[in-house]
C-alpha cells in the first residue's frame, strides 16, 4: 500500500541574526491510510516544526533546506498558494494546542466551523448548518443549536477543543494533524478528548498525526510512534513494541517518566538535564551529555539508523554491529 | 439595564463635577467683567451698578446655584459681550463647528481605514516604507500649515476658490460644501495619518494571533483571513482613537477657524475668554464636556456591538 504522507530526509533551518541553524535534520517517516502516528519528545525537539512543515505554515524565518514532503504521491515542496488553499482544511487539516486562543474571539462558533464547508464545498447555507450541527454532535458538543450562536469565550477549554476538532473533521480529511491537542487541558477533560480521538479513529477513514510530549497519551491513541530529540528522529516503531522493548536510551527515559498506577506515591522520574537549544547543538549525538551509556564516538558523530524487525528503527551507537566502525 | 443606569448616574456626577470646576476656576481668573465691558475709564459707581445688574455682587455659591438652576430650565444666561442669550450665540456657532467636525470625521474614516489596511497588506515592501514616512509627516506637521497650503493651492495656484467667506448650508448647499471642505481636510490630514498608523499596527499585531493560523489552516486565502478574521479584531481599538478624534474636533479648532475665518466655537471660545464673558465660557465648556461624555458613551456602545466579550459583561 502506498503511503498517504511521506517525509523524506527533511532538513528545516532557521535564519536567525546569529546565523543559520538546522532545527530539523534528516527527518524521514511515512503515514499510511487509516494509520495513527504519534510524535513524542520533550519541549523544543521540533515536533511542532515538523507539523508546520507538513501544513506549509513554517514561520517566516524558517525554511525547508533539503528533502521532500509528499502527500498522496504529490510533492508539497512547490505548491502554489492556491493549491495549498485547496489542500488545507480539506484533505489536510490541523488541530492546535491552545484552545483559548486558536478560535477567533469575535466570530460565532457556528460561523467558524461552517466556514470550512463554505470554502471547500458547494453546499447551501442550510445544508452547511445541518452538516455543522451533525459534526458538533459527533464530537460531543451538546445543544449544538444553541452553541451555533455562541462565542468562544462562553465555552470551556474542553468544549473549545471539541470545536477545533469539529473544524478539522467536518471536511472528512485524509490526514488530520493534532499538535498537543490535550496538553492545555486538565486531566479529566484530557481523557475525554483522548476518547474522542479513539472514536474518530474507529468511525472515520482518516489518518492522524498525533503530537505529544507525553508517551502515555501517545500510547493511548497511536499505532506507530516517532521519538524525536533535538531535531532528529532517534527511534520509531510500532507502539507496543517501542514501549515494551525501547532501544534508545532516550526512549527508555521517556518510558520511565510515564505516570503509572503501580508507581503511585513515588516521585515521578524526570530525565536529568535539558534539550540543547537550537544554537547550542554540536556534532555528535545531541543526547550524549544526558546519556548514561555514552560511548566515545557519541561526541564526534551522529549515529546511523539501525533497523530491527517490523520496521522498528533506532539511531544510536550502542546498536552498531561489529565492523561498522565510524 | 443596570449598565445603563450606572452609565447615566456617572454621566450626571461627571457633569456636576465639571460644572463646579469650571465655575470656580473662572472665579479665580483676574479681571472684572463689568470693568471690561465698561472700559477702563468707567467710574466706580457705574461699575458697581453694572455688577448689580449682572448679579455679580452676589456670593459665588449663590451665583453657581442660580446658573445650574438656569441650565436645567434651558436658560444658559446672557452673554456679557453680545448682550444676547447664550443659547442664541451658541446656536449660531455650533452648526459651523459640528459640520466641519462631521466632515473631518467622515474623511478620516473613509481615507484612513482603507489606507491603513493597504499599508498593513504591503508590510515589508518598499511602498509601505514610503507610506509610513508620509504618515509620519502627516502627524508631525500642524494642521494650520495644511490649511495655508490648501489655501495656496486652491485659491492662488488653481484659482478654484476665490474667497474664503463662510457660506452656510441653508444659503447654498454647494457653496457651503466648498467652504467647509478645506478646513475639514486640514483638520483631517493629521487624524488620517494617526488612524493609518494605528490601524496598521493593530492589523500586524492581530496577524500574529493563533486564530489567524487556524484560519489559514482552513484553506482561506490571505485576503479572506484579513477581511474575514483579522479586520474585525483590529478595528476594535481603532474605535477608541476615532472617539478621541471626533470629540476633539467637535469642540472646535481655534487655529483652523482663524485660518479660514470661520464663525465656529473655537474662535468664540478665545474671544469670550479675553472679554471675561463668563456665562458664555461656562456654557461652552459645559457643552464640550457633554460632547466628550456622549462620545465616550457611543464608543462604549460600539464596543459592545462589535466585541462579544464585552457584550457579555454588560
Ligand atoms: N520562530 C522561531 N524562531 C527561532 N527558533 C524557533 C522558532 N520557533 C521554534 N524555534 C526553535 O525550534 C526548535 C523546535 O521548536 P518546536 O516548536 O518544533 O518544538 P516542540 O517540539 O513543538 O516543543 P513544544 O513541546 O514546546 O511545543 C526549538 O529549539 C525552538 O527553540
Ligand atoms: Mg510544539
């Protein structure tokens, strides 16, 4: 089966006053139809940047330096703005983290959701409203008729996030990207929204790219996981496999820091140290200064990617076979 | 409903405060009105007599109460200089200033808002830098200079307008339009520049908001995002600026009225202060205070109309 989305050897650089810095390096992955892929990693690893590159909404100072992104077999690198408009909100949609600010404060909820249909379909006003109300019910927004006329500030964070999901879902996209859709919500609401994603996964033939810094959340919804660290993919594989047999020391630490009932009462594990800033990244493996298994080559070269069964891959010198030597 | 009651009582309290302040500040001004009316060589007897006639010999509190009681009955007193009821003097002047102000405000909106949007749309391009420089000039050059330049251009160079005599609307509509247009334009130029810069900044600020990214991700074009999402948010703070500008012009411009020889409130205010025409000055200041309050109230209403977050709280 052909992948729906292919990202191949993608490099994204920031043009800053201090110079040019690579924020994403050699990012490659595929998303197949109906698949849910997660990206996990600490803050600043480049998760949002990856999603922005796919949506074509990189900040003005960032640009694709190398590599290719293709969607349904067609390269997105040099789409015209008109072609982007056709694609965005239609086959490719996105949900953002901040439910408080990602809706327009002066327009009604109904209008904001219906706008997607107005842009991408030829439905009449009445048909659009019917469709919106149907989708609002589907994403668990009760009393849709009343909410149609409401403004964002009248809704709770969880409801606003449901509105964002409705906007992303209403056009029956091929791929939805959700960038930390539950991070800004409190825990009970968070699990309700995760349930909603589960339902969407069952009822719709859409693929989902789900971004989170919490591997526990990723585990709940994803089939495939990509672990990112400092602009690189360090490990990827099937979610059960990656969690039961993590290869990369960074993935192991992430797993240790998932909150879990059996560890209740103990202090939650946090990985010592922080992700190096964009301007401070050096040659070698960026995780090496936080890694307990550090080898001497970790400081001088970034490891190759090693493959295990079932497409499980890892980029770590610990898995270099004899004689690979670099 | 509670909101309007609250607004209304604030309205009343502010007016009472303003009237008290104006009345007592004028008591402190040096110069005796009776003396000024009669001239410096009048004898004491005559001055006393006139003071009695004008009620100036009564204690200040009593005169204040008389004045306010009069105001409530629609009697603003009599102008010392014109020997006419104040209301009549004002009724002559207010239409002049008001029509100049309305015309200036219309020009400001009609020219300022589209240009503000244009400058924001071309942000980063050469043309935007050029337009920004022009608006900077528009703000820093005083309006009377524009007045002189417009007179020079239209009467001396182009010979379109031959005299600057004031024509009222009832006499000759087109003549009136002509005599109002240049003063309004001179007042409007710097206001237009202010609105352009302000709107440009609010548009550029709003463009950085998260909801803009959401709108882009729906597939909307840059244009649709600007007109459908950004503009309404960006115009909200512009209403405040427009309110300030309008209130300011409704009070009359002393300099522009002098440049164009207009019989408006600005020139009247100066004349009545120099002649210590207290009843007239007091009423004019009170009028200006009422204008400011009414404009502020209108701004509040507009805010409620356009911003649902404020509408809720009411
Ligand atoms: N506009 C910008 N200018 C300069 N650097 C930026 C900009 N936006 C992002 N970065 C840098 O790019 C890197 C990746 O950022 P990104 O937003 O993708 O991180 P993230 O993994 O999504 O983190 P988070 O969990 O905080 O959302 C970070 O090091 C960040 O400092
Ligand atoms: Mg992010």
